[in-house]
C-alpha cells in the first residue's frame, strides 16, 4: 500500500536514519542488496509541487516499479528549506523533489538550513515560465541604475543570482562576486529579507513573479524592473523543480535509482496528459492538508484553486534537467566563489539517459 503522509520537521526523530532502510554498500554489479527494503521520497507542499509526486496516488508508478526490486516506498511531504535541509543532511530521505534554487544553495553548503555532498540532481521535474522578477525600490527605476547598489536575494538562491547577473551584463554591469559593482546580499530568513527591503537596506530585490503583489503591498513605491528571464534569455521555460538522489545510492544502488527514474519519466508523461486543472486540484489538496492537518496552522499563505491551476498553466512537467542551463549556473557559482566542487557533484544525468534509452525516448543532451 502506498504510504502518503506529511512529515513535520520540528518533530524529527531523535536518531538519524542511516539509509532509510539499509546503510550497507551495494554490490559491485549494481544488484539490490537485501538490506535495502524501503526508500523515502520527499516533496514540498507548495503551489508548484512536483507533478510526478502528485500523480503517484493515481498511477502507483513508483510503488510498482520500485516494488519490482523488493523495495517499498514511503512518501514524505515537507515545507521549504528549513524542512528539506535537515532531511537531506541527516539522510532521512533518499530522493527529494525541490526547487532549482534550493538545489543550488544546498549543494553550495552555504545556507544555515543545511548543505552537504550527500545529493545530486538526477532529473528535472517542472519548468516554469512565470519565473522571478527584479523589483526596484523607491530610487531604482532601471537595470543600469543598480551600478554601485545592493540587491537582496533570499535563501541563497544562486540560480536567481546567476540569472540576475546575465541580465546585468546586458547593460555592462555584473555582480561584485565576479568583479562587478552590483552588491548582492543573501539571507536565509524571509522576514529579515522583507524588513530589509522595507527599511531601504536593499535598493532592489529578486522575488517570485507570483509574490510580486505582496512585495508591492509592503513597499508601495517599489516597481517591477525586469523579469529575470526577460526576452526568454534562458528559453521560454526555466528549470523550477528538480529531482535529487542520494550520492551513495547512485554509486551503490544504481538499479534502485534507475527504477526511481523510470517511474519519474512515466509519471512525467502521465502528468502531461492530466493537464493543469488536475494538477492544480491535486496540489491544492496536498498543500491544504499539510498546513491544516499536519501543522495545524491557523494562519498560513492560502490560495484559491485558480491560483494552483494558473501555476500549472504556466509550467511544464519534465524529466530533462536542462544540462546547459546548469552548466552555466555551475560556472557562475564557481567563478563567484559560491562553490568548490565538480559539476558532477551538482548534476549526474548518466542513469537518466540509460533509462530513457531503455524506454525508447531521446536522451537528454546539452
């Protein structure tokens, strides 16, 4: 039976689970060892939740394909980086769907919410064309006016910083991290981020397009300057949600990772067929359940069904991680001093391509 439950991070188990069903090494030939009997797959309660995770209750693909290896599946629902970071640090999940920004900050090990070399991106999950925007404060009306000024970015979102830098380069500017004159300040805490912008400590900020109205309510003199994907600089759609796997599973349990990826690929196709109305409805149900039933929250960001549906109308389910995009993100992060790792420690798409070939689908390329 599929196990659907929500995981309340503030009530974590006192003992870290080393492997969530077995911590022994895998056999050299890649076969599944007897000690690996269960995997945990996590996703975030948010308007653009992983389409593949949303489809599992209906399709049962993950349970079926992992079950063929004698592995059961337990689903974990959580919230932002304060939830995902500890789960990943403590190896309390084996696979996880998180936003691209979260992936970049986790792999960099710069966020106080968590970071390690435990996980790799192994596939894309959702693309988004709504994206992020640059919002100017009362004294900034254009991109070029950021020369010598400070831009605030929340949650050490290096994907946003990279995209911002590319837009700055169109007017001859760049961030101070790579020798430019535009200062970027990161913070882990959204309330600190909001307070700093309201107090004028940031001359501009980046934020999700869906959050723009909230920002303008807080700072009435603020205004949208540019979309970070202005002119479709990075394509019509930008990577938004990614699938990550434990590094030791990729190395020691490749057949389990491939079964996960096979389910993920087939669930992507199912999500495409389901469409925005179905995905929006499922996402709202999971989101509401998590905040009301698990957290028992009386005050939380709530949205009408139309918001969830519109979110998926502006998104696309995918399994393609957009290798070229992340190579550029990696190169920027390395040059900026945010990351001291190889690209393979960020993204590993070899097993995905093996699965795609076996499924008769085109491999992902640069």
